[in-house]
């Protein structure tokens, strides 16, 4: 017979591994973020989910927690523009498609993109990461079909 873990085990282990104190709010938000596979979420979307799950948390606390999780490398922040960021639970190297009309962000496996030439970097620096977002909009044929 299989062993069923307790509801907060996954979230608790992630927080402990990241050396983050497992407060009630962090645990609750970590469960929403990590218990159903990889996803992209804005702070507002996560706040709305928390409220609909009777998790009492302010939007400011959601923002602070997302940034703490990002600093601890539990999440990656994808900045779309100055007013919109998504938080990605998939921290492995990969890229994104972003649909401008509906705000949908989807993963592109790193192996599906080939970068042939990286410019010379300034002395004393090294490449930390590459953030690549392909911005999409529906073409006229797709709009006509809708």
C-alpha cells in the first residue's frame, strides 16, 4: 500500500530546504504554488486564489512572500513589462511565449531554442542567466476564426 503524505509535507519541505521559516502564510501560499505542478502566476492571481481558499492574506504579504521565494530560488520572476511580472515555479533553464492579448505565459524548453552568438561581456563579468520572452499576438486569420 502506498504512503500518503500529509497535505503540507511538500510545502514544508520546500521551505525548510530553502531555509525559510514555515509560517502559516508561507505554508499556505507554497501549497497553492507548488502542489499542482509547474505554473506561472501573478501576485494578484495568487492573492485571489488564496482568498477563494479562505486563506486570509493581504496582497502586500503575497508580494513579499513571492519575492522571498524568488530570493530563495524557489521561483523565477519573469518581468513582462514595468507593470506586470509572473512568478514561475519551474526554476530549470527555459524560455517563454507571452501572448499580449490574453496575458498567457507558456514554457519553451531550453533545448528548443538555439542561441548561436553571445556578445563579449564586459571584463570582470560572467553570464548568470538568459531571459528570453517571445511576445506574440494573434494574426488576422486567428482573429477572424474566433
